[in-house]
C-alpha cells in the first residue's frame, strides 16, 4: 500500500506497475497510462503529469540507483476522476523554485496547472507524489 493511500470506492479501477529506475522507463509509463486510461477525457493531461512525476523520481531520488525502482498507480473512480500516484525510493530531494535561467525545474508548475490538487507524502526513505484530476 502506498503512503497515505486513500480508501478505494467500490467500482474504482486501479492500475499499478513497478518500473526499473531507468530513464527509458518514462516512455513506458506514458504507454502504461495511455493503455489503461485510453478513453478518458483527461488522458493527455494525466499522461503528461505521469511523465513529469516519473522524471522527477528518476532524476532526484534513489530510484535512479542500479537497483532502484519507482511505481505508478492510476485510480479511475466511478465519478470519472483520477488519482495518479508515483512512489519513489526516497533520497535527499528538496523542492524549490527554478531560477529564470534554469533549463529545468518547471515540471511541478505543469503538475500544478493541470491538476485539481497534488501533494507529497513520505520522507527521505520513500515518497509518494499524488495528483488528482476531475
């Protein structure tokens, strides 16, 4: 069970997969999301957010170590809302604002713009970044 995992409503469809902590797996995450949420009206937004969150897991956590992994869980609820969760292997990652000249660091701004709500639970031993879509 992921950290702070919500109680599932009857009728919720849950799709979960563990991925090796390698950069080529981010494309696999996009395929996984598209396969399971193919007809959802927020498919493109959920796919982009999944890509951003798994990129962060790979770039900024222990998930990128040789034996590292990250997991993706998508819950499609009866009301057509989606909860997306990316669980990593932890590490000293610190959230911060990008500087104007930084090439990266804008992924969480994208997440914030495309979701109803998002957050992080856990600590340096492992985190879950979750995002809600309506």
